[in-house]
C-alpha cells in the first residue's frame, strides 16, 4: 500500500455562513455543532485512518488564516506535515497541484496517495467515512482517480450530482457523468432513481496520476504550480508559495480542470 497523505483545503472564505462567519474567521474555523471547529473535527477524523500511526496532513490555506490554522492544529494535538500558504485564491485545482508536488518532495522515491478533503464538512458517521476511504484507496492503488458521493436524502437543487456507472472490484463504481445543480423536478428524479449521489468535493488519487491527468488537460496550471512551489520560502511552520508564479496560474476547480 502507498503512503496515505491527507490534504486539507482550507482556503475558503466561508461566505455561505455569513453573517456568522467573517473573512478573517470563516466557517471552517467555527464550532458549529461542538466547541471544536469544523477544521479541527476534520483533523481528528483523519486520525482514524492511520491505525496506530498518526497522520500528518498537508494543509493548504491562505496568508490571512495561517495563524488560525497553526493554533487550531496545536489545540487539536495534530502536527501537520506542512502548511502551504497561497498568496491569492486560485480555486481547488491549483491548490491540489501544489499539495501533490509537496507530497512527492516529502516522500522521495514514493508515490503517495492523496486524500483531498474540504475543511468544512460535518461527517457524523466516522466508521462509514473510514470504510469509504478504504474502498477508494484500493481503487487509487490501481490507478483510478476517485471521487466520493453522498447518498442523497432529499431532492436538493443546490448540489452537484454524480451518476454512478459500472461496478468495479472492491466496491467502487465508475463515474457515468457529473451533473451540475438540477432543477427541482430533475433532482426528484435523481433521488428516486437511486443512481445519483451528491458530489462531496472529496477526492483520492496517487499524486503522480493526478499530475499526469492535469498535464493532459491543464498543463498551464501544473507549470505555474511547479514554479511557485520550487521558489517557495519556508517561514517557521509555513511554506509560502511564490506569489508571482502563482498569480500567473489559471484559476479553476478540480472538477472542471
């Protein structure tokens, strides 16, 4: 089995929870259901994946939130494998590309499997999360790019959907297609069909497989992120991605890229 490296994306502004959240303290750093923040719950959740060996996540965040991230990691008792600072927002594809290069640099001669997680999820059933990651890791070890679907409970029109395709050995399914936010009638038909899941925004793949596909579809992103990380500056526990190269990077989500 390859090394599993959690990658936590924590660069969001939390605008969907305004006015509770603010630009300097977005929702992932707030305690929504407990005293611990959603970010800290994410840190604790990934520790269930490493057995007796603690997992040290790579965290991608922005300059403004660097001390929030560092302090919440300290309070949670989790030592990050690195805190990568983006000088400006460029969406999820560049963030993951920078993390992929960083993971490869930290594990020379190996090809780590990256578990990419938003920092603002609330997952009540941790054992189900652990089982899903195990299924996904088996597929990723076979060269698949894995995304996670959530079984829908109502015809939600505010989410994207994944239509499941043929079953794969081990419990995963091929993706038949991605569907953007549907109208109410279409969403209801998806719910009743049983063939559609909500798109969770969580992913799992080997670092090299992700970068290879990105090179095919968005080589400008890979090039800019390579340069930005190569010229990065270490600052205490933080890695400051070089601003000029990162500013030239196209902004795109992993889904579209």
